[in-house]
C-alpha cells in the first residue's frame, strides 16, 4: 500500500485555500488546514472531515516567526513530513473606491504590510517547512499569485483593464520573482515550485466580485500540487497555461 501523502495549505479556512484543501483531500491527501483564527480553522477542519477528508488544524500566522516555528513542530509531531506546501495566505491591503490603490497617494506602511504577508510570509513558511518537505520523495510547492502580477499584462492596456492596485499587484510580482529564485536553487532536486493565478474568484477577499467559484479557482493549484516527477518548475500558470511574466 502506498504511503498517504501530506499537504499543508495556508489560509485554508475559507475561499480558494479551503477548496485546495478539499480537492487534495478528495485525492487522498492528509491535509493540514493552516489558519490564524481558531474558530474558523476548526470549523473548516470539521467541514472537511464531514466530507471525508483526513484533515487536521494548524494554527498559523505567516507573519509571525514563533507561530511558524510552532506550526512546523505541530506538523512534525502529527505527520513527520510534508509532500505539498500551498502558500495561499495573502492580503490585498486597504484600497479606495473602486478597489484602487493609487500609487501617488500610497501609504508606505500599507505596502510593507502587504509584502510582509504576501512575500515575506511565503519565504518564512517555505524555509521553515523545507526540512519536512525534503523528507518527501516528490516535494511540491505552490505559491498562489495573481494575473495582476504579470508585468507583461499590466503594461499592455489591451490585455489588462482592471483597477490600479499599487500595493497588491507589485507584491505578487515580487512573489513571482522569489518563486523563480527558489526554482533556481532547487535545480537538480526533486522539489518543484510554481506560481498560480486562480482567476477572478468570488470570495470575501474581493467582496465576492468575480466570475469564478472557489472550486474553479483551486483547480490549477491542485494540479500543480500533484505534478508528476519531471514536471514544470519555476513557472507561472493559470487554467489556460503559462502566464507571461
């Protein structure tokens, strides 16, 4: 009998993160539900278990060193290794009318807060979990990004007509750049790492403004989390394929 694979999804108590956890669970993975809020985390674990998923809660604030260290210790005790890490937790930061972050009036502290979660939080969690990932025969890391991170699309008015998000969009571009650096460092190993855009998904993250369901948004992340050996790494994907940087 093959050994059950283990996944950890950050920000998994709701929305896309929850559906990634549910989807991996449906494939037979044991899934750690990483989330800050205890009530929401345990509610999500209960819902997943009721659906037949082998889920367990992982208290996790990606912006806190102690929280991440304790999460590593919990995963170590519970399962002893990781096969998949999905860095889904993220924030958009405050915005003005029309979901706009105007670069000409942007508060630098807002940028720092967004980057702390969306970039530094990913680095913090990834590096802390690496010893557990290295125990896997086929480690996979998925960083949840956004198409607004694409400089190619953002610079072309014919391909991007969405609002200016001068803190959130660059934070995801930064995340993509970091993903490429990890891929370079992991070259020649079994670790595959990619970034993914879930599309415009209707969740409370964007006031339920979107054309896609969380299940649809989770699909490509699940595919990247379950790539076969020799699959792509250091790339940026959406449902239709590779997104230009």
